[in-house]
């Protein structure tokens, strides 16, 4: 049986046309996660409290804060509205 060479798997993956898009989307999720977490902590809210205020669940807040999910704009809007924010700025580049 022939051995597979896994050494350059990431270099090869980066050549895929969708790799750059995926990386940019991942970075955006992390930036959103960081912004939400910082704001929630600054307001001394638990995930459960914020979830109740936003009409969602603590599990959803957790998944967003851990960049494990691509949240829809409707969910993001409800969360930041619950936090009293009228504007959200994220740097994409």
C-alpha cells in the first residue's frame, strides 16, 4: 500500500479558489464573536441574560461567541439591539 504525503495538504488547499473566501468568512465570524463577547462582558451580562433579552437561547449566544456558527443578520440584529447598540462596525480586511 502506497503511503500518502500529508505534508503539503494545507499548501494545496490554499490553491483552491474557495479557500480565500472561506478564510475571509472565518475571520469575519471571529471578529463578530470578539465584538459580541466584549460588549456582553462590558455590560456584565451572562449568556443566559443576553439570550433572554434578545429572544434567543444561551446556546446560540455561545456558538456565536465561539465563532462556531454563521449567524443570520436577523439574530445579530436582535442581539445587538438587546445590548442597546445602534451600530456595529467590523473591519473585514
